[in-house]
């Protein structure tokens, strides 16, 4: 029989009036741990959810990695890249790549009866993954691109629709400044909203064949390739691997290819997201410190109230290590109660927000309409284990008091 565990369990269920202060501190410690773990769960879930949402939107609008002509220099007016099936096959063999698609970009001006606006037309082909924009549609639908017929349908943002007073089904003229100037008439078949200013203020999706004709390119000439990957955490590694893969590929016309990724396209936004990690670390440290302080206070009061009992146990032959283990069991009961309650509160709040979007945000400032939540089982396990470890470590110091307690002087302690 585990004597230390038995005594600790009896202390937990004790209802003697002399232990009121000890019970009060136990309640304070349980509440402190519960609130602490709940705050930590909410903090990590919100920050990781926020980073995941913004990264998903940036990658959805531009893909994770792009292969373009080295001479394009991030311009809307790009130089062509001649793509072939061999290049597609080589890219699809790279582990971690999910999808490869062609695209063309060209600057243009939309003119309507009321106003005009400079935009970036992005030509997409039949291989384009429409999942992201389909999830951002507010009105209409995503148009279908075929390899044979050319469609005049386009997808514009809600912001552009408001600026140009365009509605679903409206037609407009797009002017492309070149020699000679070109004009195309398009029809709005869908309106999307990503809440990202960098995308919504300029991006218009159209059939890739329109831009090939305007540029005077052949069917296999495009601005570049967009590559989606399975995990954005591997984006730098995969960018280097793809760069090595196409380092000696001249795009079929003697020109060198360049590889860039979404981190390089939007460095300011990702730098801002990285700053959130610092905020999370500060919040977690403060929360664990407060919970640890309350646990230490509670343990010290328990030791003071049980000084006579400690003296008696020593006189009966119980070693200091056994008595320390006894009080560790006692504090473990408190910690477990706090952790269970905190997990229930934290995960409950996360699920409510995830299901009903109770807390709203200004999309113009935060790029999302509600507070995003990302509940990850790995994060939950790590938070609970780290909290338990920190509590165990901070309790090591006050337990040293047990070694200094003398049985002769404490048996009569009142």
C-alpha cells in the first residue's frame, strides 16, 4: 500500500475546521491553474488560427511558390516562360508539392460608366485550383475554363465591385495599354472577398487565353507556374529544392527562370505574423508564473498548518523524501483539478467561437471577420505537460522546508 498517497487522499477529503485557510488556498490554486490553462489554450488557439487564416489567404491568392522569368522583376507586365509537360512531371515528383498550375498576369484599366480603376488581370487555365476562390465567393460563382472555348466571364473582388459600381452580370471594358492598345469586354460572373487589401484592391481573374492573345504568345507561353505545397512550414526548403530543379532550365527560349515564394511577396505581413509569437511567449510565461506563485503560496500554507503532523510522521520514522512525496501528491490533486477545469473552459470557449463566431473583428484591420480558432491536439498536450512540469519545478523549493523541521520542536506546534 502506498502510505504517502493514502495520507494525501485523506488530507484532500479532510473537513476539519482548523483547515479552512488551507482549503481556501486550495480553491484559489485550482481557480488560478484553471484560468491559466484556459487563457493559454485560448491564446495559442487564436494566434495559430489567425496565422493560419492569413497564410492561407495569401497563399490562396498567389500560391505558395512561383516560377517566373528572371527578367520579370515582379512586374504585372511579364516576360513569357515556355512550359512543357516535362517540367510539370519533374515538379510533381518533388515530395511536398500538392498542385502546379499555369498563370499569366497583365496590368489593365477597367472603365465603366461611372469610373475607371487600374487592376491586375490574372489569366487562369483549366488546371487552376478554384477551391480557395470558391470559398471566398459572396455572389455568383467561379467561372469554368476549358482548353478549347474562350470565356468572357471574370471574377472580381467585392471592393472593386463597390468602387466601380459593378453588379453580378454587368459588362465592362478592360483597356490594356500597349502598342497597339487592346480592349476586351468582360462579364462579371462572380464577386469574391478575401478581406486582404493586397488582393482585393487589384486582382481580377479571367481566362488565360485572352491574355495570351493580347501578349501575342503561343499556347505554351505563360507568365509562370504557381505551386501549392502541403505544409507552409516547408516553404523555404521546397523553394530551394525547386530552385535547384529549374536552375539550368531556360524556359525553352534561352531565358533563365526565377523561383520566389509568398514569404518574399508579402514580407511585411509575415513579419507582422512572426511578432505574434513573441506576444504568445510573454502571455504564456506570465500565466504560468501566476499559477506557479499561487501553487507555492498554497503549499507553504499547507506546510505551516501541517507542521505538527510532519513532526509526528518524522518521529514515526518517515523519511523527508517520503513526506515530500506526500505533499506532492496533495498538490498534484489540486493541479489535476485545475488542469481539467481549465481544459474544459478553454476548449469550450474555443468551440463556441469556432461554431458561432461570437467575437467579431473589423475585417479592414484584421483581415478576418471573426476571431479565428485553431484547436490542435498537439498544442493541448504540450500546454498541459509544460504546465504540469513548471508547477512541479516551482514546488521543489518550498518542499525543502520539510528537511529543516525538527520532530522534537514541532509535535506541540499550535
